[in-house]
C-alpha cells in the first residue's frame, strides 16, 4: 500500500505558474506499476496559468474546489467543483481563476509528466 497526503507534501511553483505537489510518479518511485503521474495543484483567485501544452501526454483535471475559465486551444468553458476536464496531447491550455476561492484540482498525466514534453508560453 502506498498513501501520499496532499497536506504533508512539498509544494512548488510550476512552469505554468500553478502551485503544485507531485503525488505519484513512476519514474521517481520504481515501486509504482503505472504509466501515469498524478499531482495536486492550486490556483489562487485572480491568477491564470501560463498557456502551455504537453506534446505527447494527455491530462485530466479533476476539480475538487473553486471555479474558473478553462481554455483548451480555441475552446473556452467555465469549470467548477466536481468537473473533470480531458486535455488531449498537444493541446494548448490555461486555467483562469476568476472566482473568489482557490481552485484546487488533481492532475493526471498519461504517460507520466516529463519536463522535456512540456512547452510553456511566457
């Protein structure tokens, strides 16, 4: 059994400007028999992630609190607590917290996130 807590993990500012903690990553823990990685991220009110994409990995955002405007390529949609968002490989994306509460979400990346796969627009 492996249990990881979002409360007792180190957080850092990611390249897209979200604040996140990596929970499970198969390349950092050989005991994991999985191909995907999972992180927990936060975006404070008024903040927006930088436009970015993963060239070869799909992402799934599971919104656990807060709300905002999700942009994937040329499509925009309001997302809120309980929504699950699929982001295909190569799609440009950003998330704008236009609400009053912190957006918190799990981010599943398949195959697992790799720095060389990510492209961020400054």
